[in-house]
C-alpha cells in the first residue's frame, strides 16, 4: 500500500527517530509499503519519517540502468561505521522536497551495518550513488535534510517554495 509522503517543512522531518527494537510483521509491512511508495514516486530512497513514522527504517534501490535488476534494500537501524576521507559531490533531491536539487558533498565510500527484513545483521561497503543515497536516508533518521548542507539563503529559498507548494496543494 502506498503511503503519502510528507513535504518539508514538517516537524516530523526534524525529529531524531527511535531504534526499532524487534522485527514484527507490522514492520515488514511498513518496509514493503515504503518500497512501493518509493518506486511509485519514483525515487531511489525513502526514510520512515518521510511517511510520518519516527522509527529507524530506510529503504533504497539505486540501480539506475533501465534494464538493471532491481535491488531493493530494507535497512532497520542502519549505522555508518566508517566513512572515507575522500569525498564526492552529487546533485541531490528528496521526495519530501519535490523538484529541488542541489550539490552536496559527502564521503565517497561508507561502510554500513543494519538489520535486514529477515532480522539478520548485514554489513556492506557502498560507493557511488549508493553511498550518497544511504547517507541521505540515514540523515533523515536524525532529522537532517540535504538542504541543511546548503547556505542559509539557498535553504530559505527552497523552504519558501515548499511552503507555497503546500499551500497550493491544500487549496486544490
Ligand atoms: Zn530525502
């Protein structure tokens, strides 16, 4: 089932999310809903707070090639355990900040630990778009958005655009 995606500014997007204690069928359904919502958007990552659930859960799939095999990843309690000194710049966007893009600098390679959909501990090193995406989504769990990396003026400009968008959607 698709869930509505919150649009910035929203207080729920600024909260630090709580760890998922034990896996349950409800949480698996939530993860599946998030993947469905992400693919439909379409997007390459989605964090639980973006649908108003303040728990540490993200989903992502950064396979870009049109005929590439999808690789949906579900991460409960993801944790970056190491990050490269070398950085990378990507033009980022966010499903909670539609149609706004800006360059963000982040570590180029990160090692991440998480619990998967079956409750197994996983650890993997990510590079390229995957590294950017997983860092962007984990930021969401700490109440941080990609626009928080931008200069205040640019951030305020984007926030005002989003406030306008929300007013228009509320009226529609
Ligand atoms: Zn985002």
